[in-house]
């Protein structure tokens, strides 16, 4: 970012940054780029943040979350019924949470008492936040904010190049 030479970039940005920019982005209008794709542009400090929302990606992410959450919830029910020591229950609980993934496991509050009794509840506030963000992702660029369609095409090229590298790495047996 801090170079004299003009290097253009467009990069994905962690969702944590979305939390910091949420209020400012909420005030910006959506711009339709393609069917089922809209963006909000937020120029800031010589860069442009691009909040993209894809209907197709929303459906995909929501389906994945639902499957993982359902599987975790069923496993927690099984663990609740099993006659296990506290340590055994904690071990199996950890394995179930690992399989679900951090984002899904974070939606369920779990406790194991000193006696080994498992309790679990859905964190509805976190679920609402996750649902609101499904299908949304944040990009950051130093390209012009005048043409959201161009930004989107650049991003799609980046996605295709990254996929090609992943495929190549897999074909070569690299990690």
C-alpha cells in the first residue's frame, strides 16, 4: 500500500474488518452488478472497501451451515444420552466441535458440569449475525470505485487464478 510505484490490488478482507465497517456500510446504497449480485462501495484512506452480496453464495453458505449445525446438534444429543465420565464427554465434545468447524461450533453454547452432565443451547444472537452475513464478503482495493462491474470482473479473475493454483498444487501433490 505504501509504495511510490502504482501497483493495483484487489484482495479479500477478513470478516472481522466487516464488523468495524458495518455502520458506515449500512449507510451506503446497494448497487446491482449482476443478477443476484450487489455491492456497496466505501472509499476510505485511499482504498475502496467493496461489500459484495451474492444470492447464490448465500444459499450455498446457508446450506453448509445448516447441515453442519444439524449434524453437531444430533451428535450433542447422542453425547447427552451416553453414560460417560466427564473426561470422556469432554473428549467426545471436542471432537464433535472440531468436525463441525469453528464457525458452527461457536453457535452452540456447551457446558459440562463437574459430574459430567452436558448441557447445550443455541446462541440465537450469534446465529442471527451469521445469517445476516451469509453470502457477503468484503474486498479491499486501490482501483477506482467508479465501476463496480469492473471490480467484480477483476475479483472473478482472481478467484479463477487462485482455483487454478489450488488445482495445480493438488495435481503435483504439493501442500
